[in-house]
C-alpha cells in the first residue's frame, strides 16, 4: 500500500507511513504516475503528413508501402487500419508497375 501523502510504499497491514508518519488506510492508492508520451507522437490518429509521405514512399519504393501497410493493418485503431490498407494497395500496385517497367 502507498502513502497518500508522500507516496512511500508500506506493508499492506501498516496503519501509519514508515516515512512521513501519515495515516494510511486500505483505500489508499498509489500516487498517480504521469503518462509518458514521446514528443510529437500521437497515440491515436495518423497525421496527414505521415499519410502523404507514405503514399509518396510507396510509389517510389513499393516495399516501404507493403511493409508499413501490413504493420498498420495489425493495429486495433480503425484509422490506422484504413491507412495501412491504402499503403499496402499502393505498394502492391506500384510494385507491379515497377516490375513491368523494369522487366522490358
């Protein structure tokens, strides 16, 4: 159990905090931990810049679109699945186009 005043972890049967002496109870919860979020990273949506960049990358180097498409299709977020499907399709289409152009 954690002290509600200072956050010190105490034995579950403790009535007082071993660090600051405050009363601890069974209902005491650990102090809230700040959620870590990498700067510039959105946990939900796919940014328009990423969408457009991946489309361009999928046209120039189709394997990028295929790999990123499969990775994003495995995500639970429906917006990421939709973006992954688009990149996968573009990657496959341009892989065929590049194969035809380079095969001649």
